[in-house]
């Protein structure tokens, strides 16, 4: 075949040589690639399907709402398993946040708990930590929260830090009576306060 110029000759040969070279490389890849043994191949997800069928669970569930006093409540969890009898769900790694209309923020975390919005209750248990924007940081074993009104109750012993020192008590409640009213944090029982004046 005659070409008018060297460029046309190069382009014509490239149209033949490049696809052949690509085909050769592709064949070499398949020829020297190792074989996969399906019996030793690792599964992408090691999941017990039978267990999931017996115990269905939700990943990263979230509940949001407003209390009667105008506080915004948000509750999240790492996982939650619904109760087959319809009594809410047990949850792991809970985090709750209560933001009142007057600016007070109360944050709670726990390793376990129970969500039951239908009954208007959230329970945090197993290593509960409570922190407020007013400067309180408390630890307790159990917290019972209402979802329809502002009520945070620690029925058992609490201990931690207050803005003026350390404090411990047999129980603790945080309530509010109106959107514009103050939030009352009350320690009950054998209350022990160690006052630490600021320097």
C-alpha cells in the first residue's frame, strides 16, 4: 500500500499494532494470574445470617422530639434490637441530648439502655455519664428520661463534679415546669458536698 507521507504510514501501522499489543498484554494477565480456591476465599462480610434472622436489629437508630416545655430531645444509639412483644427496643451505646429553650444543654451517654418512645421513656444504663452546660458532670448506673416532658431521673446513687466542688447523693432529678421557667437540678438523700473555692 502506498502512503502520501510518513505520518499516514505510522497511523496506519499503529491501528494494527496497538490493538494486537493490548490483546497480547490481556492474554498474558490471564495466563499468569493465580487461580482462586473458593474453599479458602475469605468472605467479604463475616455475618451469622441465622442469628440476624432470630434477632433483627437496627443500626444507628435515632429519635427526635420536643417536650411540653419546649426542649429539643435527640437520642441516638449504635444498635437497637426491637422487643418482639412490642415493648420498645434494647440498645447499645446510647447518646441523648436535651436542649432547653433557655439554653441549658444536658448530654448523656451510656453503654446500654432501652428506647420506648411509645411509652414516652428512654432508659440509660451501664456506666451513665451526665454533663450539663451549667458545669455539672455526674456518673450513675441508671437514668430514666421522659420523651414528652422534661424529666431526667437518676433513681440510684450519683457522684461527680459541680461548678463549686464535688458532690454525691442517693438520687438526682432534673425537671422543668414551663418553657420560660428555670430547670431544677435536685440532689436527694445523703447529699455530700465538698466545696472547692475557685482560686
